[in-house]
C-alpha cells in the first residue's frame, strides 16, 4: 500500500523528470539558433562579416556580438551570476548601438570566442538553477524586474532565432548562400535557373497585385 511519503517521493521524481525534459527542450532550441548564427559567418571575408547591409547598419558580426551580450545579461547577471567578462559597449557612457557592430580591433575570432564563452556561462546557469528560480533584470524598471529562469531562457531563444533570421537574409544578400545549417539547408530543391524563374514569377505577381489594388482605389 502506498503511503503519503511514497506518493510525495514519486511526485517529486516525476516533477524533476519533467523539469529536466523542459530544460532539454530549451537547450536544444537555444543551441540550434547559436550554431546556425555562427554558421552564417563561415567562408566570408572580414569585410563581409562586418559589412552593413541595411539602412540601420545591420551586419553579421554585430548580430553575434549582440546576442552574446544578451545571454550574459539575461542568463548571468539577472540571476546573480556575473561572468566577469568586460562589456564596455553596454556601459552607460557607451555610444548608442555599440553592441550591434564590431570595431576594427575586435577580430572575428574574438567575437566568436566571446559568444562561446557567453553561452557556456548561460548553460552553467541552466545547470545550476531550477526553471522557476527568480532573478532580477538590472535594466528593467524597479518593481517590474522579476523574471523566472524559464521566462529568461525563452526570451533569449526568441531573440537569438530572430537575429539568426536577420543573418539568413544578410548572408543571402552577400553571396547567395542560404539554408538552416550545413547539414540541413531546409530549402526546396531547385537549381539557380529554377530560383531565378521563381523570383521572377513572384515579381510578376507582386506587380499584378499592385496594379489591381491601384484600379480599386
């Protein structure tokens, strides 16, 4: 016959297993975004990884620098686990947007190494704390700055995948390379001619839709 003590132990074991499963899912989706983002740098010159491709200066190496800082903030400082890594670009006297581009003195190797150190520190936080652990985000308003580790990890995953999507587009604009990762590009089959015809078809459809909208106004 099961006793209340045995029932409690069984429930605790089940909850622990569920928490580890949730952590495993979170780790997987965070790591796939990290790997995909770094893959977008492979094979490019120093110029191309830094080259601003939008009016607001979005560039590949800057995206890596930004998400690395986000991991150290949300999955380090927020939970009383400072990394000790200097981040001068987020100090109060730093120029605006300083975390979104790499200076000439900040090599690609330095930024990539910094990102790997950041994610190692973030992973250690995930190992050390329960998902319902509560931290305080230093740059959020007082009184509204509490966050659970679960929430913080989901926020970092969303941010990293968002910026990896930016990197997808920047890389395609740079040399035409596309895909999710080197082992699975996740793209429909088609050679260069097929893609050119596909793009031209979309252009024709867009122009037709534009003309139709103009006639209806």
